[in-house]
C-alpha cells in the first residue's frame, strides 16, 4: 500500500500532539512541518528528525507528493490555509473551530465538496472511547427518553487574546452534545462576563433548547481554582455521568429517578423515586488522537465521510455565533 504523505501547519500548543500521532499511524509519512516561530521549529526538528521543517506552509503546499494537510493554527488563519490546500487537491484536517465565522466555515465546506476531498474538523472528544460509548448508550435507549444534558468545563485556563472562553472551550461540549444526542439546537441564550483586561468573556453560562424538548446547559470558565470536565445526561429510565478526569471510571450509569407523581389530598403532591443499580461500563483505553488519525486516513483511502466533517464543524460554528449574539443582547433567546 502506498504511503500517504502529510504536511502539518503549526507546531505550537496542539501541533506536537498531532505530529506524534500522525507519524505513528501506519502507512503515513509526516513529510513536512511548517512553523514560523524559530524556537518551535527547532523543537520540531529535534522531535522529528526525518521530517523536513520549514517556515511557511507555502514551502510545501504546491508539492504534488503531499496528499493531506493538517492545520493546527489559530482559527482566523483556517480559511486561507485550508482553502489553499483543498484547491491544490489535498485532503484537510483542521483544528477546532473550523473557522471564526459561519460564512467562512460554509465556504470551506463548499470548496471541499467541489474538489471532492476529505475535510475533517478536529473535534477530538468525539473520538474518545468514552464519548463513543455515550452515543452507543443513548442510541440503545437504556437511558429512556432524554430530558437534559448538563456539562461543566472549567479550569484556571489559558487566556487567548483573540477569542473568549466560549470559542475556546464550548466547541468541545457542543460537539459532544451533537454527536451523542444527534439532535439539532433550536435556540440558545447565554450570559457571561469578563474579569480580565482583554475585555473578552472568561466565564459563561449557556442554555440550549434542542429538538424533542431536550434542554442543555454548558458552563465554561477560565477562572476556576479547580479543573472539572463532567457531563450529566438525564433520561426517563436512567442517568449517565461522564467524568473525563476519572482515569478508571469515566462513565457511570445510575438507575435513579422519579418514578411517578401522585396526589395526596388537595394541597400535597407525592413524588415516588426509583433507586436501582449503579454501574460503570468498560471503556477501551486508547488515545483519541490516534483513533482520529486512523479515521482520517481511512476516510481518504475509502472515500468516506468523517464523523466530524465540515458540516459538523459548520453546525458548531453556527451555534457559537448564536451564543455570541445572545451575549451581546444581554442574554436574549436567539433562534437557530
């Protein structure tokens, strides 16, 4: 089987993780790394001695031997780099979010469709075995009718000058929500505040209404003294708790809930609760980026649609834009 040659653009925070997993994928050669920062480029040279390291992606984008381009640069650069790669016949893997606006994200989807190349958006959590298991559990109806999705993603985080905490952290929760429940967001309302000098929100509370009357809530925060990565999915039969920071039991299923309501006289209502078993399903231990890299290559070789293709990335960006509109309108409900 012919090896696929891949070029990576960006060797900053996320680039080294991508480079390692791509270079370890079977029948793939990490041929180029483009990084403008000399110090980061020198680090790439030390880590990947067989890879040619250059200062600009245009130094390899015209190379006919390159089959795919992986982009790990800020969102405002994605349109130019990804469009250039696609138009030159390269498959593209781009870091989340797909673009800083729905217009740019839609343009990339259109270009990928026109040139018939794979466009994968790096919504990494979708490829974790735990999130895959969550989708399986929800689809099996073990939780019953889904009532709500409640997610917390907080830490004393990195502050970015060009984006707020929503565009940094919420894409993870939105992609998980979209993948696991397979329901469209109908409306959003959000409140947030900035407590730093860059005047961009660093704490936010987001409420979403989904199809079938499902309610969702996402809390993102760069100012928390502790790191929390947890999600609760409440259903009519059972409830699921996902704790990404738990190394042993990332998912627990609780057979607990409200059994029924009954009236006791004119003034009192009685609630009957159900309490059953709690268990933790087996979760495979495998790095998400490794799964994602293998999936990307499979999509290229078999002409398959990625689980997180451009349309998925576009839907996340549209939701992020609606959240921003709600913030600017003082928490007003915004329809999608």
